[in-house]
C-alpha cells in the first residue's frame, strides 16, 4: 500500500511585481523516505507555462515564471505520487503581484534651449526633473517647448520620432532625447 505524502510550496518573493521572475519551490515529504516523481504547478486551475510535470530532485521541484499578471493568484503544486507515495497537493499560496514600475529619463541635446514636460506629471526639465518612475503600462505623453528663439528638431528613443508629442508606453526602462537647435 502507498504512504500518504504532503506537499509544501514556497515563493522566492511575495508580493512580487508584474514581469518579475518568481521561483516557486514545492517539496513533498512523507514517512517512507524522500519522495520521487514530478510536480505540476497551477495558477488557479491553469497549469503555469513550463511548470507541468517538473521532475523532482531530492524531494523538491521548482517552477520559474515571469508571466504572472497584476492581481492575486492562487498557486498550488501537485505531487504525482509514485509506487511508495500517494498524490498530494499543497495548500493554496496566495501570490500578490503588484504593478511593475519603470524609470523614464528625458535628456536634452543640441545647441538650443527648451523644456520637456510630461503627462502624467513627473518630468519637467525646466525644474531639472529629468526622471520619473511610472507603473507598467502607463502611457506618458512628453511635450517639448522650445525657448528663446530655439526650435525643437525632434525626438529619439522610446519609439518616438518627429516633432509632435512623444507617447511612451512604460513597459521597460526608457530614455528619450529631445533635441533643440538654434
């Protein structure tokens, strides 16, 4: 007959931020030595990509994922069982995923004068405020205003070009350069 097993589950970080790599470690244990077999990791009822039937080493298996979206996730690990041990599933781990945040930097180039401001607020080069951290997915609109007879000749970086406003969707650390010429 098989022996009952129990499975524990621990995260490398909780809470984590969207896009962050999190490692879930599941460990099976029981009275008849170290269990062997595989673990399957789930987010609710869905198997986490790359974390199905993960082979165990010394009673443990790991699931590494960076795909958890913002919100609270119900993570479980299920042990397959083997000839010695019965199957078992960990208790539900409530994994909190906060929105990621990324730094936006605005540099000025060229021999002219001008200022750059942002909406939502945070960048105002006229006040020597050239950096701001925005949550993932936020769309930041940058506006260039030439001063003192200078002209704004364009953007570079952040997917921006031309001389109209620059809209950056914050999904990575981003640097945008505004060029002002005389």
